[in-house]
C-alpha cells in the first residue's frame, strides 16, 4: 500500500525545493494538499512522480515542479483573486487556495469539472466554474493573477482583458522542443511577457494556433 504522506514529502523535498522554489507558502501547500485525491483511481500511484499526471480526456495535471514555479512567479498576495484556466480535477486550485484569497477554477470538460467540484468542496475560497477555457470567466474579473493550467500557443484577448492593470498571468507557451514557461504582466492595454524557465505541458483544448496555409 502506498504511503502517500511519505511520497508527498519526497516530492516536495526532491522535486520542488531543489528547483529554486523558495516561497514557503507554496512548499507548505504542496506538503498539505493530497495530490492523489486529484488523480483517477487507476493513477493514484503516479501522483507524486516527476511527470504530468494524466486525468482523462487527453488532459494532464502539470508536473509538480512546473506548477510550483509558475505559482512562485505570480508572487501572490494573501488577498489576491486568482483565475485558474483549465483546472482539470482541481489540484492547482487546491494549492492556490492556501496562498491566495479567492480562487476561480475554470473547466470546460463536464467530467473533469465534476471531479474538481467534488475534490474542492471543502475549500471555502474556491469556486469551480464551467465554460470555454479561451473565454475565461468574466463574472469574477478583474483578476490579480491568472494561471493557465497547461500549455497554450497563444493568450486569448479575453484573458488579457480579465487581468487587472498590473496583474500577472503565468503559463507554458508552445510545444516541445520550442516551449517555455512565461510570465505576462498587464500595463494599461499592453501585455508584456518574458521567459522564466524551460518547461513543457499538454496543450489545452482551444489554445492551438490556426494553421496558416500559403499558396
């Protein structure tokens, strides 16, 4: 029988702390949140491995270290309102609930949204919302921060508009071998960005660029 508590400690000590994640709030949250509860029953044994965890429907939870570093880059305040785009079963939202004031977890897949609703039911500061990921969630906007819980090839204008002035958005952009984690910051009508570390993740539905055909 898997000792999940020990596996969780090993994940934090061996994957997260060693990757320059120094925010003690993130470390504490990841030690506390049981990642196996957000995995399908047949994949609980994989919950603490250094990999993107498949949760069905072609979707995955981010690797623990990628999630931790994206959250650290957002530099959240305890009162911040955060939107998680593509929350899947809700693990990232559960971690963020220990750090931010309010978390909106957006998912478009019915089965995943139901799983997130169940897994996050005990978190009073998390709301699970259902709708197209590329549209964001205007009812909770504007947001201090947005975490896209997967890879994208572009950041939709809808998400840009839902950030507060000065707000930040973190995600993985691109597909391997040309992918990296990037941090975006809104300044007026502009959204500047910079690469923050090398990373890869599963591409979220709706976030692939439309192919351009040349004749």
